[in-house]
C-alpha cells in the first residue's frame, strides 16, 4: 500500500481528517515515467543518444577531413591512398574521437547520477515514514474506509469497525449491507453510494445495525475516486444519532398517521386543553361542510352538538376514554355515530364511526333471525342450535316432540354433552361399545370445518340422519332428519323390485322393457325362449336393432320389430299402445302388446296363444256347426209346428162337428172315441203352441203387448178358464187376494198363460178332492202370484231341472206332458223382467211364486 501527496484542494477535504491529511495512492510494484525506475531508464536512453551522436559526429568529421585532403593533394594523393583505405581510416578516427568524447561525458554523468540517487533515497525514506504514520492512523478500529476507483474497479478497504457493531470483518461481506444493517438503513445507504459514484453527490447519514449500534457514514469524491467512511460513534455522539433517528422516526410516524387519518372516511379531530380544535382530517371537514380542514379549524365548526361535547368533557378522563353512540346531523340527515374520545396530555382526540348502516343491518339481522326462528319452529324436521360455548341456543317444536324433553330443562340451556348424556340415560340413544369415544366423535364437529353426517338407529325403531354443521363464529347446528319412512319405503321398494323381478322371470308370458334410447333394460327367460335368442343377445343395453336382427329369422313379417323400434324412439307427445299377433315359422302364435311405461320406457309382452288359438278355432268351427244345427232345428220346428197346426185344427174342427146333433147320432163307443180324439188333439195343439212360443223367445222376436189391466179381473178370467180342468181332475181352486190390488201393466195374454200353466201343473199333481191355492199380493213396485198344491212334491235332484225344457216329471201326476209348462212360465216371467222361485219338499206339496213388476212405478219414473 502506498500513499501519495495531496493537492491543496485535497488537503482541505474534511474526509481526509483536516488540512494535513494526505491522499492515498498505490505505489509499490508499479513502474512508469513518473517513478524512479522510469527516470533511470530515461537517463540511459539519453546517454545512448549522446554516444550515438558523438560517434556519428566523429565519423562525419573524419570523412570531411579526408575529402579535403584528397582535394588538396590532387592526383598525387590519389595515387598514394585508395578509396577503401580512406574510408577505413575515417571510421577508425571517428570511433576514436567518439570514444574519447563518451568517456569524458560518462565521467560527468556518473557524478550527476550519484547525486540524484541520493536524493531519491532520501525522498523514499520520507514517504515510507509518512505511509507508516498514516497506516497507524487509519488502523484505528473505530472507522473503516472504502475507496472506489473510477469505472467498475474493485473497491479497496482501509481499517476495521468494532466487532460489537455487527459489521463483517471480511471485505467481500462488508458491502452486503442488508445482512448486518436494518433494512431501511441498508437501502438508503446503497442509494446514497450509487449517487456518490455516478453523480459525485456527497452525503452524511446515520445508520443502524442489526445489533442496534449507530454508525456515521460519510461519502465524498476526491481525485476521481469515491471515498465512503464508516465511523463507530462514541457514547455522546451515539446518543445524538439515536435521538436524531428517533426524531426522524417519530416525524415519519406522525406524518404517516396524519396521512392515514386524512384518508379514512371517519371524522377525526384533536383539541387542546381549552377544548379548541387544533387538527381535523378531511372527513371531518367534509362532515361540517368546510372546503378544507384548515377552514374548519379556523371557523371553529363543530361536528357534535354542544350537549354531546359537554357530555364527552364530563365523562372522558385520562384513564377512562369516552365511548358511546351519539346522533348528529351530517349533510342534512340525522346519522348515528360511534364516538370515541381519549384525553391525552395537552388536550384530547376523538374519532366518530358511522354506524347507521350497521344499526340498520343489525335490526335487519334481528328481524331475519326472528323470521328464521319462526320458520324453523314450524318445520317438521327437528333442529337444535348451540352457541360457541356448546350450550343450547335455539330449538324448535319438532325437536321437543322427537326427544320428549321438558321445556324447563331446555330453558336452562344445557350443554351439548349434557344433552347427549340425558338422552342416553333415558334410553333414547342406541347403546355403543364405547360411549365416551362415540360422544367425542359426535362432538368433534365443533373443531371440524366440514359438515358431519351420521345415522342413528334409535331403540324405538326410528332411523335418524343427523347432520351437524359448525358455525364460522363458533357453535354448531344439529338437524335430525327422520328417515324411518324413507328406509321403510326403500326396503319395500327393494323388496317389490325383487318380487317383480322374480315374478317377471317366472311368467309364462315373454316380457321385455326398453328405454327411450331404444336399448333393452330387462327381459325374462320366457321372452328369450319364445323368440329363440340367447341371454347374451338380449343382455341389458342391447339396441332394438340387434334384437330385431336376432328375431327376424323366426317370422315372415319384417315390419313387425321395425315398427316396435319406431314406436320406442319417436318423439311424439303421446305414445300409443299397440296390439297384434305374430305367427312364427315354428307354428307358435304370439299375441303381442306394446304398453307405454313411466319415464319414457316401453314394455313389450308376448303371450303364447297357440293352444288357445287352436281351441278357439275348434270352438268357432263347433259353434258354426251348432248354429247351423240350431237354424235347422228352428226351421224344422217352425215348419213342422205350422204344418202340424193346420191338420190339428182340421181334426179338432171335424171332431167338434161330429159331436153336433145335426150330423147324426153316434153310439156310445163312437162318442167315446170322438172325445179321446178331441182331447188328444187339444193336447197336441197346446204342445205345438208351446213349442212355437219357445222358438219365438229363443229367436228373440217375441214382443210383449203391454196394457193396463185390473188384477181382480185377471184372477176371475183365469179361474173361469181353468174351471173345466179343475172339475175334470176333481180339484178345487182357492184364490186369496186382498181387496183393492189395483192394476198391473203387463201383456195380458202372456200373464194369463203364466197363471194357467201354473194352475194346470198344480191340478195335474194335486190329489183328487184337494184344493189348490192361488195367492196374489203386491208391494210398492211388484205384484206376486203364488200357486200352492198339496201334491207329492218334487225330489231335490229333480228340483234343479224343473225349468229345463222337455223335463217332464210324470211321477205322481195324473197326466204326462211334454215338460214345457214351467219352462214357458220362466221365459214369459223373464220377458216381464221378473223372476220365478219354486219351493217343494217331498210329501209336503209345491209352491211356485212369480214376481212381476207392476209397471206403474216404472211408468211414473219414466214420466219424471
């Protein structure tokens, strides 16, 4: 390290320690024209130049002398010396002269060089002494200097700082100011050094280290170099520096707080000890409608009323600030403010926070909470809300009904854990293997950010879904959703689905269900068996096109399944049903039905109707044969009956003619034969007429001629017509009928025929000398006719067939017939919309009762 002398301007720089402080420069190890080694080289070059000039001068003089001598001697000299000899002699003489001249000059220069060397040694000794002195001065551990040459050269370091300051001792770590200085000090110092090196801007500043030590930093520029000096201050200077830093910090803090208070929207003010405003922010000025805060102070515009200010002055103390809500007028509107006023030495300060919106929100929140509480109270789902202390805050009526708590117990706001313990002691919670672990898990919702859901199967058979949600501000909400009905429905549904699946699988009908996308959802084995496809070909998800391809070889109607596909995948609003029949190549006859289902699904059903179709065909053929036979029978009966009636009429007529006296007298045997012929002809005519009537009824062409008749006249007429038959069989007739039976609307001829058939049948089976009874009575809308005889009765096995045609029971009767009487009675009564009942027991006689609607009520109802 070397030291160079300072110029007059450098000696005046305070950075160098006063007027006597020299500047520093590197010397050792360098050479040049400004150094002693450079002066020696210059001297040598000068001596070489003088020697060369002397040598050349001597050579030149020798040449001139030789030339002159040659000119004077003329031709003789030329003859004596040749040209080469002249040149060589000239050179020798010149060299001798130069050597003489150089020797003289070197003797003189040697003396000069010895004097100069002595002077330089003396100056070097003085410089080394001064360097040692300056190095000793700089080696003080209370300061350190960093020197930067011009440009981007590396800095040089001189001196050291005390270890307690926290400054690194290594040069390469010293310039990393951010590692051992406070952040604000390091950034400010780096900026100042940058300005010093670039713009030669000097600076003086105080910085703080991370160890709370104070350093004074000075930056100067001298001789094209930048000097930065770090000085560890003594106690007094350190205190002054600390006070300066603290003052700057407080000033910045005050300015920061003033800027912050000016930026907020809440009015802020400061008063002196007399209560006069000394500072307000912009919000205060705007609230009192002042153009600037200074104008508000100057005019003394108050934000609060006098009563409020007196209240604040009386209540606020240094230990107890005033804090209350005060209303005042701002911009013409009454506004509520939350005012805080603090008494400080020398005055007071306060702030007003607008809480009008908060009050409105609070009131709205109260109304909302009340509305929510009322809504929750009317819910059928039990709800309980616990606060941050896990105590019951709210419950609805469904919660009370679910657990059966008493209101006094709930009004005590029990703890959540206490509530669970009471439910367990009352036997309302399911028993757990570890109650403590289960309860801790249930109550962990208060520390969990997620909603917890659990299923509780209660001892009473109920199933609850318990949903516990923690509140962000503390507490939790418990919702108890009763899933008993849902679980039962799910169980029933699953059971129903299984039963339906088993039922469908065991049906003899083929069933296939398709979705709206035309893909099969399910099918049963009967469907696959009818169409001869495998389970793989009809697995769920198979499209109907694939089903159509698999089924197409079985029938000869290619449009069948194609039509199914169109119905399944169309977008019509109404999905119609479809029915029809397939006849497969295998001989099977299938009845199909397309039935729309909910959720846009469609069901196809296929029923094997092969046996039914064959039986139906057989029945149809048999029915057609029977119909033809019946037609032949009816034609035969009508033809024969009409053909028989004509000769019978002739026979009866001629028989009656033979009985007349005008023809002639007959002997006794002839008369007897005529009577037999007349009786047989009458019986045969009756049979033919009965057969015609039944044929007419069976053909559905018989029509009744309704008319109104008196019941008494009807009974008298019947008695007169049956009198001969009664007399012939020796039987009496007793008619029992109340007076005033009134009239009946019916076919008079058919009604007489009904009664005569009943009386004839009873006369045939009544014992001789007995009496048969004809009873007649009426109700509100019906007339009843009852015929009773005291004959042998009808056995039970024959009683079931008495109304069958041609079912004659001649046992016990006086005369056998064709067995059409009771059958005709039943047919005529049925035509009158009545009914016939028979009561008979062997040995006790027989009673036949007919109910005929009177027709009066019917006509009156029709008139209405």
